[in-house]
C-alpha cells in the first residue's frame, strides 16, 4: 500500500533542505518575495568530482539525466517552487510538490537543443590528480551515447514562477564536489551607485554539501574615504552554528528514523515519481529525435562550454 511505502531520496533528508521550508514559510521577510516579481532565476547545482567509481556497467545504461535529475534535482526544485501547504502534514506537502512537477513545461525536439546540454568527461586532472576519460574508465565503447553531465533550463508554468528560468546542472569529474541552490533576485531598475549595477544582485544561497549552510548576499557600502558611494557584496550567514557538528544527523539516519515512525513527509509519493519520469523521458525522446550531440569536457572543469552558453544567452552566469 502507498501509506506503507517509503521511497528514499537522501537529499530530502538533509537538514538544510528541510530548513528551506522553515526559511520560506516561517519568515515574512522571504515569503512575499518568493515569486516572479522579485526572483530573476533559480540555479540548482549538484557537482561531483568523482567518476563512475566501478559503476561503469550501470552508468553506461543510465547517464546523468536518469541518475541525478529525475530524483535529486527535481525533488529539490519542487520544494523550492512549491506553494505554501495547508499544513505540515505529509499529504499536504507532497500535494504541493506534485503540483510543481505537473507544471514543468515539456521539453520537446523543437526546443531541446536550446534548453539542454549533454556532456561527457574526457581525461584531465581533478584535485591535482590525473584521471582518465569516461569511455576508458567505464570500459564500454558503446557508452558513447551516455552523458555524464547535463544542464537544463526548466520552466514552471504557473502564476508564481512564469518567466523565471530554473537552471539545473549536474555532472561527474567536475572541478569540485558541492551541491547548492541559488535564488537570485532581480536587479534594481536604476542604480544610484558608482558600481556597474549589472554585476551586483541579492542572492539567497543554500549550500547542501559538503557543508550545509544558508547565506543571504546583500550589498553594503564599500568602506573608505571617497566622494562616491560604492557597493560591495556582503554575506549574511543564516545558519545556527550553536549546535555541535557531531550532534548533526546523516540524511539516511534521519530518513530511516522517519520511516520507523511512519512519517512520509520526506519520502516520494508514487505520482511524484511517475510525473518526474514522464518529464525526464520526454527529454530523452527529444534528444533522440533531434540528434542532440554530447559535448566533451575535460575532467576538472565545470562541464562543457555549452553549459556556460545556456545561461549566458539570457544574460546570466552560473554562480560559482
């Protein structure tokens, strides 16, 4: 039965992902600005510095889209974008996440090349260590159609998020291991200050790994004697550091405890999984129909150049 099924996605067990619900719905400061009037774009990155690590057989048949986007990235996206639930009961939270997944605009053969990037790592160096390319590591030449990197410009067709791109990216053998969510706010329509306003925006940055934290990037006066007011970015850390590190729980520990207690809040419901797969399958079909090529990138970089171009065409850049 569905009420006795607990589908684990360990990203939902991370303290900071759950804290996102508290930040959004517990603070009047953020809730009124969590929409397309104030938000310019949202970026979700899950970067890995490892390769396939002995999983070449599995990965050759799967790829980054199925392995990472279908679960981790779409689950995080649904929590970022969901409407306020009627309550914190599992059914109410999962209902709102489900509405977001239903509103994802389909990616088709007509727009897949403008909305997605596929990549595969070649040889390079990660953390100063020389590494081989994917095909050599996996040991399968027929894995040439397998992507180890994917970037997507997703759109959510509802009143809150219409016109706000959600940029998703994940890949292996990247320059470093980290996962984060970046909510970038719109620029002022006019700047009073001497700085170039195009370089300065407010951002809410949620770090998921390796360290979990939340920070708000604001703009303050640059100190010094000058006849002009100049701005500089300042990070306000919103994380409670009073709790000792060894008191924090692993994501799987938290989820297993919730399963024991019968709490399904942080577990995926069947309709969520099916809807996510439907969206992912449509991208795979569009890749095949359009013949979308896989771009190569050197290990130790942040993916193919086409990933930079995906956001640059909108006048934006990945936050790194």
